[in-house]
C-alpha cells in the first residue's frame, strides 16, 4: 500500500474550464498552470485545458514555459514573471514563448505583453512607453478581486483608460476571482488559475461558484491504538488523553505537504469527519477516533467534502498555498490521473 495517493481528475478540470468559459461570455480563457498547475501536474492539466479551448497557457518562469513547449508545439505560452537574463530571453525567443515585460527597454525578436501597475504595487510600469511591433498584449494584475471589488474596479478603470487607444492588442486583467465576479475586468482574456482546479478564490465552498475540486488525497490508518488517561501522541505531548482515547496514525506529514499548522483540522476516516490531534510530524499525523477502527481504514485528507479551503482556514493561509505545497514526488506518494 502507498503511504498516500493523489488523484487528479481532469474531468473536473474540464468542467471548471467550461464553467469559466460560460461565465466569460466571449473573452478568452487563459489557463494559469504555473507552479506545476498549483500542484496538480502542469502537463496533464494543460493538455485537458488546451482541449477545452484555453487560448493560452500562463506560467511564471521561462523554464516552466519551455517544459510546456516540448509538449504543446503550437499553443500560445505566456511567461508572467520577470525574465532576468539575456540567455532566458534567447530561450524564450527560440521556443516562441511570449513574455510579460515592464522595462522601458523591450527585448527584441520576442512577443511581449506590457504590464501596467494599476494598484497591485508589484511588477509593472506606471505608464505605457512607446510601443514596438513586438508588443502583442497589454496586461495588469488586480490586488483585491477576491476581497475588495471597489478597489479592483478602480484598477480596471485605470487600465481601461491607459489602454483604450490600443484596443487592437490583447488586453487582459482578470484572475479567477475577477473572471467569476467582476464582469468589467474581462477584456479580451482572463488569466485563470485557482478556479480551474475547483478551488475558490474567495476561500469559500467552491460549489458556490459552480466549481468542483480536481485533486483528492487519500491515505489510511497505518496504526490504531488506545491512549490511556495521561498518555500523549506526538512531539511535545501537545495532545494528552483525558479519558481512554482511540487514535489512528496516518503516514502523511509536513514532508508530504500536510502542514504542521494543520493540527485541529478534520479529515474523513471511514466516512466520518475526525480531528487531527497533536503535533503533525514530518512523516505522520494522528487523528482522534470515536472508536476502535481497523488498521488500513481509508482516510481522506482532501476530497469527499473535505475542502482545501477548510484546511487553509485552520492553517491561517489560503487554499492556493495548501495545494501548491502537496508533494507529488513518487517516493512519497502515488499520483493517479483520471479523466472522467
Ligand atoms: C497567478 C496569476 C494569475 C492567476 O490567479 P488565480 O487567482 O489563480 O486565478 C493571474 N495573473 C497573474 C499575473 C498571476 O501571477
């Protein structure tokens, strides 16, 4: 038996893409597959999304773009992060990647998307320079599409004003949150990541926006024991039994991406939600059981109604970080891709 199994359901990815395409109502869907498609597997996910009509694949680094180019010879690929060296620019040119840029001086012989900073306060120019023929797109990134729509609208309006004279270029501003709930931000394309994976950009139940989680994570009880009053489990004795207490040990820990701050979150053991107790260690965590359970009983860490959003709330972070942290190294977990 594997310590744990990750199942990526490309069918769910496809359905999420269709939901977004319906919502976008004519704007292109650009699939953000950086960071190994938020931990879901960039090549597998990109294949399904190109199939569903994604107009481009967006990544953070030239190396991520080159990996995709080897599999997808014709698809538009946009590198959104900074391109630090002339060697990277040359690689991008050779592989026909497109680059987001925010330098006064534009790289030559490679198609670029000029990035405006309209309020994110991160990458981007404060105003547009003279455009060269290499400029094929204009973009900006919203800081608060998930939390403060009024500020996001202001950013959209700044972007609209600055780019109005160039409406023949591809203009794009929306991320998942804006694609779903801020129609004014849609322009020619929306760069959607998290929603494609069935994760809520708002930290809510993704079903609210018609999204379906694509990744599930299963393991099992590798040991079951009863703690007597005063006995504890795990480092630091953070959980001490007050009464005779059954606990199960699951062979998954922070070395697998089950974060150390997930104590107190719930996983499903044989159908029931049960709390994670004690300190999460590198290779294991403990779960408090209602009663004795058989060794080998299935444990669902994500899936079957156990949401990454719920784990994120316990850990004080966002679902994005929970998923990008899941370790799919075959020496730690078995990864299965289904397309149902
Ligand atoms: C990551 C990223 C996105 C995608 O954001 P989601 O919230 O995952 O949809 C879009 N645009 C840029 C510039 C990004 O870096």
